[in-house]
């Protein structure tokens, strides 16, 4: 299932990761494991924030996806199911045939 993984990094921990030169490595390893369709980085509510769109094969993959962000960056992590345009069209088409 296509998911949006929102990662809000703790400011102090991510500052320290930048000072130590490990932030890019941490993000790189996580992105290699997640293999995102897209990833965007910004700030939200004063926190470094990543929006990562990826395919979650099964719910058992959630810990290995989130733990690097929790452990290395003290992040707040949330998962939200999302659709692309084709998924939306398919879902709306199914509604039309059912109704």
C-alpha cells in the first residue's frame, strides 16, 4: 500500500547529527531501506520534516521503517495511506459500478 511517512526530527538531536556529520548518512540509509517513490524535506512547526512516499508491503515492515528515525533523530513518525491519481480514478470507478 502506498504510504506517506511523515518524519518530524527532534531539533536538538538533528542539530547534533549535523554537527557530527551523521544526518546525511542516517537519512541515506533509511531512504535506501525504504526505497521511496518520492521524498521531500522542509520544516513544519519549527521542526525539520521529511515527507516520504513509499510502498509499505506489509504492516510488519513499520518498525524497521520508523526505528532509524526514532533512534537516531528522536523523531515523531506518522503513517498515512495515500493514493495517486490512478488509484483515485480506480476507487471512484468502483464506486460508480457499485452504486
